[in-house]
């Protein structure tokens, strides 16, 4: 891969991590752990993979991203700001009463939010409908879904997974943020999910695995998914919660208490 591209994407991911820390710190608690962990994934999607037009967010042939894990909002807003889709200073209104930058991402924000997915498990179904519609209209857009590994415990996801394979939706790419964490703690201790790869294969999917904090590996996985025909693709992206901040890495805290002194130390670590 192009080393300069990887370097630039790495700088963007670092900027996004800093935004996440600053946004959550204003309220003293929030979804900082999963935001830090998924920063590389969101960076690669928005700065390399998705076909978008900054000057025309409503462009009908754009690629669509469905954020099924809508609570992972800080990293989503941070990447939108870095991409130029929302003003950078709007991040200061994160979770303020009346702000469009809500704790759960919603369509109030505008076109860049393709669907409101506050109820976990629904993003896949939405994307499948979009993918079928685009194929019938002969539109070349691709549809990406970010789903959590804990979210796969929802029965609706597996109905959708089976449906996508039946329709051979090669314009669909599911990314599972495998961070091992859900609101009740360790995903595997709540409900055993492995072996995920074999399950998706049995349902007729093209299965790829990626180190979700390795930009080079993510770029390769998205490229491979795009080249797959007659099957939907899933990228099982292993991410580390709290990535980039040593004293937060690996802490399974879904809604982290994050006082000002911890935020200060986190920003120093990122520097």
C-alpha cells in the first residue's frame, strides 16, 4: 500500500481520537472507549472508501453508510467534521440540549445520516432494502453497515444476514466492529458469538477478517470486498477499545466515566 496514504490516514485517525476525547470530556462520561477503538475504521471509510461529494451531500449516486451502532456517535461526528460535512466548531454542541449532535445519531443532522438506528439490530435490514432498490434502478452505489459484535445477538440481524445472501447483494458490505464489549460487559460472557466467520460463511457470505486498528489491513479488506461478485461481504474488524490511550486500552466500559483529569491525561497520551 501507498505509505504516504497510510501516513495521512493515520494523522486523520489521530485527530479524530482527540475530538472524541474532547467531546466526551465536556460531559464527564460517554462513549469514548468504542470511539477511540473505531477511529481507524471510520477514517478509512470516510477518507478512502466511500464515494461522496462534500459539495453535494444529496448526490443520488453516493455510497451509503448505515451506522447501526448509533450510540457510537462521538467518533461519527468527529469524522464528519474532519471530512468537512459538518462545521468543526459544531462538535462543541455534542449532546447539548437542542443540538443536532445527539447522543444517538439521528437523521435530524441531515443527509449524511442515512437512517436513524437507535434500536440495535436494525441497520442491516435498512441497508438491504437500499441495496435491493439501487440494484433495480441500476445505480452503482455501495452500501456499508457498521454493526457491533454484541449487536449480533439480536435475532433480526441474522434474518437480515440470511436475506442479503439470498439476494446476492454484492453491493453490500457489513463491517462488524469486534471490540468484545457491550453494555453488560464482555460480549462472549453475555452470549457466545464465536465462531463468527464460520457462521457468516454458512449463511452464504464472503468473509474477511481485519485488524481494525491497522489502516493498511483495512484498506486491503475493503478492496477485496469490493471485488467480490454475487455475494455480500462482511469484514470482521477486531478493534481495541480505548486504542491510543494506554491507560484506557482494553477497559470494557460501555459508557465510561471520564472526568477532566482523565481527559487531560488521554490527550497528553495521544500527543
